[in-house]
């Protein structure tokens, strides 16, 4: 097997390293998660489950599939056509879009235990709202969590007493600089262990 040429991909990684901490804006898509200076960190196009790097090499994406967001694959024609149609009709306005209500109704249908729907702009924001609701409902400040939940103070406060508390928790080295020391001990992590019995 001949090694693939990844010159353009590696060159862009070197450019990114000098101006973007961690090479990318999303920790779970950092190029150094795989083979530094070998595995490409950037793509030129994607379709279905195929991804092409900046040097034209084609890969079967069996890794993280767009962080799990691309459950149908990349550039699905039916989805793309619907998005393009929506873009042509305008995607931003002073008024609200009717799809807000349609989606809320569908979510309530799928989750009949729920009474109302509130949207968040990103996962980190949704987690912060969930933590605030949990604290408000229980009247307690301490929460237990498992898994990566963003950059917010409540999450990084687990590292206030030690920079390594989160090291075995997916992403090592998350610094709590800028997180108020008063939050120490308010977010307690636990690891899920699955036994092979």
C-alpha cells in the first residue's frame, strides 16, 4: 500500500496551529486526535459517507461522522434541495418562522411527558440551561455529570481544584483559568464503567 500524499492538508494544519488553539474550533474534531502530520484535518468535499481531503484523497468516514450530526450522511440530495429552497425563501427575518411551531408540536408528540419546548443554539447552551433548571428544581448547588459538556464555567469548575480532574473524562488538559474559584466542588464528575460479564 502506498502512502497517500497529504501535503496540502498538513500545510493547512501548520497554518492553523499558529492562529487557532487546538487547530480547530471544535475539540472533538481536532486533527491531532488521530495521527499528527499524517491524518488530514480538513476536507474539500463530502458526499454520503465519503470524504475528500485537500489533496484529493478519498476516505470512507467511519470515524465521527460530523460529530454524529450527519446521521443521513453528507450532502444528501433531498436534504440539500430542501435547504436550498429554504435559503431562496429567506432564512432570517424580524418575524418567526412557522417551522418553530411545527417542530415543537412534533417534539411534544414524540415526547408526551414534556409540556413545552424551548430551543437552544448549541449543545453547550442546552447543557447550561439543564444545569440551571436542575439547580433551581432541587435548590442545591452541586451537580454530578458524565461526559464532555462544553466550555462553560459549571463544567470546567470540576478542574478548579486540579487541572487534571477531567483528564480521564474524554479531553485532557482543559484549563479552568477564568472560572471563578467559588465554583470549586459544585460540579462532580463520575465515569461510567461497563462490565464485560
